[in-house]
């Protein structure tokens, strides 16, 4: 499942390429036919994210809400003015790098009678296709795709925890975490506690803080919880900028730039079980199960 930084990148891209422009909308799969018909011909004003939820404001006041879930993905295409990633979500073809797979310039696309870029026929699995003058976006496999009123959007976001990438203060997260004895590794993945943190940021931020994921959240003091939230804000901002999750501090990957760190030098513990820890030098990274999700930690640094 894409983590919060990917959804924020997606919202920025949507605003850049669709914002303020009329769109054509269709549902080749048919499961969103009524919603697509309502969207068709409208201006998409802007897009935004909260945690793992994507929202796009339409001129008639409705809001498109998409949650990609485990299997959802957006794919994009268009001309040279359509600066969007090839894919965000799962499956990913070339990650989130905003370049062509072979680095070559794209051929001039075909256009329809109105001069709009003409996309290829959609796959039968496309839930929603959005088109603008210079390109298109296809959605497949999302767990949620719906139109909401602003009041309904408020109901959705009220159930979510603060989003570090929206510059939300950590106070609500700190107060909620301090009242539960659930492991902090579970709390960080609970979207009602904090929005946007997934399995990678959970594992990596806890390692960076030297915290055992099994530690009851209520046993951590407010300063520690606040610092953990702020470190996730920092890491997720890097993720938005890079299009990759890179959590290893520069001093622990000497000579390797941020842009070159993924994948070999990107993470401390995530998917590194059975390897030597970058900090303690011990073969101490393990993979365990926590609340039906894989958990990665160093038994020495986080003992």
C-alpha cells in the first residue's frame, strides 16, 4: 500500500496537470459510471491529501475521494506538457520517477478533433479515466473511489489522525498515543492516530529513534512521542521530494547522495533481515509479525 508521501505527490501532480482545467471522465469498467458522468465536463479545481486519502475538488462542490488500498494504482500519459509520473500505487512499473523508462523523449501523441491528446483504449479494469487537453490518468484496483460532499469529506478526515505532511501539529497524536498501552509499532500504523505512516516509515522511524516497536505507547513520554512524529514529518517530506523512501542518515551512507541511495542505501531495517546493521554492525535485524503485518527491527539498537 502506498504510504502518505506518495498520495501527497499524487495530489500535487493532479493539481499541476488537471487543476483549473475542464476534464472528461469515464468508467470503462463500469463500477464508477454514475460518478464519472457527474464529473464529466467539470473543472477539477485542485487536489489534496490527508494520510492515505486522496481528494480532488470539483467545480460543482463535490469531491473525488480515492483510497488506493493494497492494489490500487494511478497511471498517467500525455504530451511533453503533461509532467506526471508513469505510475503511483501498486503495481509500479518504474516507481515514481518522473521520466520515461528509457530516458528517451516521448513521440508526439495523436490528438482528437479538439486538439486533445488521444489516449490508447483503456484496459477493462480501469475504474476511472480522467482526460484533459494534454494527457490522461487511469485508476485501477482502488479500495475506495467515490464522490463526496464537503460535509462527508469532513466526516472522513475527522476519523483520521493528524497528517505530518499537512503541517498538522503533533499534539493530537501525542495525547492519543499516551492513552493506549498498545505497542507503539501498532499505534504508528493506525490511521486514526496519525495519517500516512505505513510499514516502511513505521520500521525506519522507530529504528532512528532507538525505540523497540513492542514498547507500550503510553510508556513513552510526550517529548519522545513528539520527536517521533516530527521525524516522520522529516522523512515523509524527503519522500515527497525524492519519490522514494530514503531514511538512512547521510553519515551512515558516506559518499552516497539522496538521489542515489535507493535501494541499496535507502533503509536501516526494512527488508534487511539477516543482514548487518548499518549502525551497530551486528547481524541483528529481524522480521517479526505485529498485528498481521511484517515488522522489521534491530534487536541490538532497539533492544
